[in-house]
């Protein structure tokens, strides 16, 4: 056996033992596990201090963030804040105008595409109607030719049968 196979077998055995011990505890056949002597930190699932604080004390975290925001706002000069706000509003207005412009162009392009598609469908419908009319006319002509051929063939067959009957009668008489 290779090293990896041995370690895999050992790991599988440990898991089997844990499962059987757990089943025995649930059925009341074994002693309960010992409680941990000190509480474990909840960092095992990736939580940090702030995640735990938000989960445990959400209102305190909200109040603290409001206080920190108020302190930061009082430290920033008002003129600087107004400049940033006016620039942000200008950028937002420009973005809105550009969005409206591009949206209008996209709407026009979509309408033009729809009109072109409708025109093509009308042309296709007309072509199909013309071709079906032509096909119907050709089928009628072919049916007339076939009927005429059948009549001629039928008449020829009847004449040949009549001639054959006449020949047979004459031979029988002789």
C-alpha cells in the first residue's frame, strides 16, 4: 500500500469511529462528550470582531457609526463638501443626459430594425403567394395532361382488346 492509501484508510477509520460514537450518544448507550473548558472563538467560520459586534449589538454599532460620521463631517470644511457635492451632481446630470441620448438612439435603431423586418416579411409573403399561384397553375396543367394521357391510353387499350377479341373469334371459327 502507498502512503496516501494508508493515510486515507486511517482518516476513514477515524471518521467511522466518530460516527459510531455519535450514534451511541444519541441512543443513550455512551457517556456524553466533555464540554469544552473555555469557549471557542467564533473566528473558525471567517467572522471578525466587527461581524460579531454587528450580530451581537446592532443598535450600538449603528449609534457608533452615526457618531463617527458626525465627527468626520465636522472635521471636513463645508466649502470642500459643497464642491464635491456640486461636482457629483454635475456628473450625475451629465450621466443622465448621456443615458437619455443613448437610450433614444437605441429606441430609434430598434424601431428602424422592426420596420425593415416588417418590409422583408411583406416581400416574403408576396413571393410565397406568387409561387403558390404558379405551382397551382402548373399542377392543374399537369392534371389535365395526365387525364388526357389516361383517356388516350384507355382508348388505345380498349381498341387493342377489341382487336384481340375479334382475332380470337376468327381463329376459333376457323
